[in-house]
C-alpha cells in the first residue's frame, strides 16, 4: 500500500482522486493548499504527490522545490486546468514526473500513479566511469585501446 498525497483546492477533484487512490488500495491524504500539504508531507512522507498548479497562497510550481526538500524520492505529478506550454516547461524543469491537463479521465491518473510508483521500485542507475578521450577519440574497449596505441 502506497501513501499518496493529493493537493488541490477543488473539493470535487480531491474527492474523486482520493476515492480512486483508496479504491486502488492506497492510503490517501489530501490538502487544499501547499502550506497544508507541507505539514502533511513532513509528518508522513508520501510515496507520490499529485499537485495542482493553481492553489491559494503558494502555487504548485513554487511548492515543487519545497516538496523536493521534504520528500526527495516522491515523484511529483502536476495537474492543471490551464495547460499552456510555459507552465508545462516550468513544471518539467522543476522536476515534475508527469504533467496532467484537466479535465482528465481517472484512468489516466491511475496509469500515472502506477508509473510513478513503479519508478520507486527501480534501483538507482550506477554511475558509469567516464571514458577517456585521446586526441578527440573516446573509448575503453580493447579495440579502442589498440587504436590509441
């Protein structure tokens, strides 16, 4: 069972998303503002956060950096009814795992949650050693080493 945090100031959206999350067997906490969500995230770290862009007080895009500090592993799914390109670019640059435009079908949210939760199961990719460059050529394989010689 995953812990989901839904942050939106529209009661009908919150109700539908909370019900979907619970029907899927997850624990769901809800907040109507970023400030309220920060307190919830600090007390019970969510596995996934679904965050609206337009919120009273601190908006969702500004709140993303604070959520990164509070729950660095939790994927942020950003949703908005005002899906313009600049908002999408800002959300992605701020670390959005996925960007959803309202109105959306609940099955789309379910798939986004599933992808976000699946991403938590993947071990971090090991850092690969950087190949050495010789005269503008890059490579460590025996064949490349022979070429260098």
